């Protein structure tokens, strides 16, 4: 507006133009936030659907393997997990199975000779819900922290978590219609992953939170792969 005649009317026009520009920018920002929130909700809905399906499989598997429908022997947990995550039992990570057992026992394991080695249905289903997807792609936590916790503070920051997941993704053997694909991890993904795994709201991932974080990414990855399959079919 500096090139217009210096008058009261000109000042009003300039002020009006600036106000309109500010309003347009605010409206654009609002629409962008709404789109982002809609996308996040779409992701949440897809993950909820996936978890619900896994929970239904877990419930059916428990009832099929349990004698009384209330408890399950530890010795049969691997069989249950195989049915739930749809992976052969001998392909499951033994440490991951131990983690589920420990979680079902509230972080404790029975020592040899103790009675009560059965796991309750509520505890088993809760542990499966927390670690179900991770069981398909388990990794060594200590190795990840050793490599990516660069400042050695015992947690993975947002950037460290992103680097860890990107490195993991480079090694993942994902494909669509026989073609290798590598999934990109963006800030929106990290936001969602922390939303799902950062139990203490610290903005970082501790060792105990890494498994849920990886599980959250694997769920996102499965959704991304499905979208790529749909896009591939559309192109054809």
C-alpha cells in the first residue's frame, strides 16, 4: 500500500486488505489443522479396527485353548500368540513371549516350584493387546538404544526414534504386488506413535515404551501398505 496516495481512505483500504489477508491466512491454517486432525482420526480408526480384529482372535483362541475359559497355562501361551498374530509358533521371538507372560503377571514371573502358573484371561488379553503386533517384528531393545540413543540419556527423543524406525524400515522386506517398497516415516507418524506409546507423556520413548512404539509403527505400516496396494490397483 506504500505506493498509494497518502490519505485516510487509502489507509482504510490498506487496513482492510491486510485484515482480509490475515483472515484468509487464519482460515487456511484452520483448514490445514482440520485436515491433519481428520487424517489422524482416520489413522486412529484404522488402528482401532485392526486391534479389534486381533482382540477378537485372541478371545476366540483363549476360549479354544483354555479348559475353563478363565485361565490359560503359560505353556500354551505361545500357541495362543501364534493364532492371534497369525505367525507360526516357531517363528515367534521367545523373548517376546516371555515379555507377554511377564506383562500378564504384572511384571513378575513365577519361580520354579511355585504354584499358580495359569494366566487369567483378562491379563492375557491385555498383554496381547499391548504387544500383539510387535510379536510379528520383534527386535533387540538394547541394540536399538545402543545405536540410536546418541546422548545416552536412556530414552529415545522424537528425532532419535525417527532415526531408529527409519533404519528399521530400510531393513524391512515389504512389497506390493512383488515390488519392493520402503515406507517413509514423517512427523505425523511420530506424533501418532508417541500418542500410542508415550505412557508418561514425556515426549520421548523409554525402554519399556519402545515395544508399544514399534507396535504402533507396524500398525501404521500395515495401513500404508494397504493404501499402496489400493493405489497400485487403481493405476492398473
